[in-house]
């Protein structure tokens, strides 16, 4: 007999790992990528001041937490988890690939490799049979689109604050 409460607790725990690991990832990117950069030209992949970086990531964190509460209330948490699983998987892979391509540390590499890639893969595997196939693939597509949006914002972020 399956203990449903155990599975619900597991899913809830897995869901809240996303905001928690997001904070870990942002701290790594901030300290290793922005604070320790000798100049703005040394910040690879991000065109943001430290303040802009913190504002944008603070908004993203609040949206993620709000999404967790709303998805629970409106009963679409597994879909959101598939979407976030894809976001962290792709982002983690991006950080690892960027680090390997230049053969040096890339801010986000450690949390990407050891936290986000495993979290993304395990979430996608865990929910593969729990989410209807069409919704599963749609959530994955949205996750990829979110990564594209994040990349565009990171590359041209300062322009968002001008004018």
C-alpha cells in the first residue's frame, strides 16, 4: 500500500528546493561573478550592476515563491515543478558548458553542476508519469523559454534600468 502523505511530503519538499537552491545559486553568481569581478567588463554573460543583479534576482525569487503558493492553491504544482526542473537543468548545463568552453571557473558552475543539474533531472524523472504528457512537454518548453528570457535580460539588463 502506498502512503499518499509520504508522496505528498516528498513532492512538497522537492518543490521548495527550487527557491532554496535559487538563493544558493544567486549567492554563488553574485559573489564569484559580480562582487569579485575586477571591472564590469570582467563579468562574463551579465551586463548588470550589482544592484541591478540583486533587484532582478529578488523579483525572480519572489515570483518563484508566489508561484509555489499559487500553484498549490490552484492545483498545478507538478506542472510548475516540471517547468522549474527544466529551468534549473538548462541553466545548470549552461554554466557547466560555459566553464568548460573557456577551461576556467564560471560563476554558477558549482551550484549548477552539483545542485541544479541533479535537481532538474530528478524532478523531471519523478514527475514524468505524474503529469499528463502534453502538459509535461508544454512545461518543459516554457522552462526553455524562461532560460532564453533570462539570458536576454542578463546580456542587456542595464538597458532595462535606463531611461
